[in-house]
C-alpha cells in the first residue's frame, strides 16, 4: 500500500518552460538527483525547441514556411505528436484538429516526413505537445535510473513509481486550490474551458467547465481533454482505446 | 494507473492557499554556479536616466535598486544571480536568474510559488512576507508534495521579469557597476 507523501522525501524543482511552470519531483537524497532533474528539464526544452510555434527555428515554424506540395523531414518528437494528432483527428470525425480549422486536411505526416498540402494550414500543437513533453521528461528520468517521481507542466502531469501524488485544482475565479484527486502511476490533464480561461478556442467547446482525463500516457490525457471538451462526451469511445477516463466538473 | 478522486472534487469545498518552496536564493546561486567559491553581494542603483533607457528598450525597470549576487572563483567573476518576485492573477512567484559573463541567461529557477485567494495577493503585507524568503516561510507546506492541476498558469510575468533582469545587469556591467 502506497501512502503518498510520507513514504519518502522529495527534491522538487520548477522552471518556466512550455509557456507555464514545469515542476519535476525526484526522490531526495539519491545520487545525482540534480543531474536527473536537469535531464528532465532538458528533455522538455528539446520538445519545446522542435514543436513551438513561437520559435522561428522550430520544425513547426519551418513547416509553416514551406510551399504547398513541399515536404520536410522531421525528428522523433514531431513525428510522434503529429501521428497521434492525425490518428485522433480521424477517430473523432475531425473534432480533434491541430490545424484549428485552418486546413484539417492540409498536412500529412508519413513516418518522419511531413507534407504540406494546403497553403492555409497552420498547426498549433498546444493541445497535445505539452503532454508529450511530460512523457519525454518521465522517459528521461526513467532511463537515467530514477525509480519514482513526477513531472507537472502547468496541469498536464504524470507520476511514476511508488508514489501516490495528491493533486489540487486551482479556482480560476477566486484563487486558492481544492483537493482534486490522488494519482498513482499515470497521467492526468485538467483543462478549464470558459470565459477568461487560457484556451482561446473555448468558443468551440461544448463543455464550459473543467475537463479532467486520466490516462497511462500524458500525451493522451492532454489531447483527450480537448476531445471531451469539444464533443461534450466524457464517454467518447477514443478514451477506452488509450486506457483513459474522463470527468467534467 | 490508479486515480482516486477527492470527495470535494465535484462539489464546492472551500478553497485553501497553496505554497511550495523549491530553493533558497543561496541554493539556487550554488546550483547555477557550482564552481564559485564566493558570492559577493552588490546593489545596482539605477538613476532616472538609466530607468528611462530601460523603459525605452521596452523593459521598464520597476525598481531603482537591484541586489545582485556576483559569483566569483579565485577573484574572477563567473556570472551574476538576481532574485525577483512577480505577481500574477492569484500567484506570487519568486525566481532567480543566473547570467553568465557574456550577458546571456544561464539558468532560471523558480524559488517559491504562492497561490492565494484573489483578495490577498493585492495586499502589500501579504506579498512582503515572501520577499527574500523561501525555505522556512510562514506558509511552508512541509513534506506535502501536492501538485496543482488545471492551473492555466501563464509564465508571461516570469518571462518578462527575466528580460528586465538581463537588461538591468547589462546596463550595470556597461557602467562598471558590477566590476
């Protein structure tokens, strides 16, 4: 039985990345704990450098500069995220759309090759890449031998190993936090949709509240919150495919 | 994967404050400049003309006085560390910026995070209690490892603050105020 925080002490670090604050937690007192934390932040910075639409040198920005009919090679980060986005787009009858309506069929990713099919296409991976970045940071921690910990990118978070992480939800209207859940060995993403929320696409969303999705992988927790919000269906069949559960609250 | 929802998650329980201390200013300085054998405290004081210069660069200095830790090894300067606070919608964030001798940002570390009820954060007394404090502050949450979800928190204020600090340190170096 895992009894949350009392199990051991933790080293926690936070840095501004992905347009929000990213927190990494690893067991305190282990050898090279600071090096582990640095590796996790480096993994996130790497994803950000590839996929940010704000960075002129990112693969995403270079894709936007292509002429229709052209294609370019992309690395593992872009290929993984874009193929997941493509799959979710097809499985949701187009509800999940990283082109945000600019040209849903205006791009295609085959393996590590990204094709531009329409001059109007603009990709915004804000609804899926943050979760992927969290998965990448967790993978970096695990491959460096870290047996438990967590990564939280402004509400998209994943916890692994022998820790049950207590989660709180921020009150977007008046400040302060409320207990939300305890999470063990999985990912949770919560998005707030409604006036004043950070999501500029909220006008498209059927749900005007919080949507939380728990899934084994943070990429899917992140992306599926958007699908549940847009479809208004917390039992959308795509949840099952990724071992996910959703709540609106 | 196992998730247990709190009873209050779906009801409207009263909200409470939230605080995390990550590092003290001293710990952050040592993390950023592990080779330093000494951190010398200096204070950069900007005059009206310098404040105007910064405002013209699009980074209003906000304060005329900026404490700077100068990282040194055997008397040679390795870089600079500046600690600052920014206030967001409901949050107060203390952070440290490490800057190399080339003027480039080496590292940014969050020192502490305070999530308050909306009314508290505008009160100078509430904010003042955290200035210069990190570990051991009144709201220390001990070994609680709680994390916030759904924090649609933007780090724009931190990003703007980092730019301001880079400009202040650059100006101070060019004027010889940091040696």
